[in-house]
């Protein structure tokens, strides 16, 4: 039982060391830039959140956005919205007022 408490103490100490080192990496970066960097270095999202002053959920979102690419665009969900720059489908021509159809 004493061995388990010693292991837990070592884990807590290592966690603190990881957070201290992670805090030194990119302190001037935004969370969206810093989270992927720390993730690539092997820091878990809870430690990243503690260092960046946010929640692990926000870190997860930022990591997912960085994996999607610069724009952070999400997959299409079938909504009626169009991507920026996309052309609208051609409109049907309207009949002239009073014209026989």
C-alpha cells in the first residue's frame, strides 16, 4: 500500500513538472495556436487547458479545428447555407406581367 501512494505522489509531481514546462512554450500564442503545438509535444488536453487558462473541452475544439485546416470549416450537414464564394443556382426566369403563358 505504501508503494501505491509513492507512485501516486510521483505522478502528481510529474504532472506539475509537465505543466510548468508547457507554460514556458509559446506564452504569447493564442489557445488556437498553442494547443496544437503542445498536443504535438505529447501534453494531454487537461494540462494544456490548465496552462492556457481554459477548459479541456475548449482545447478539444481547438485541436479539432486545427486538424481540419486553417479555416476550421466543418463538414456539410445538409443545411441551406452555402460556402463563401459559392455561386447561387440560377433563378427561374419570371414571366412578364400580362403575358399569355
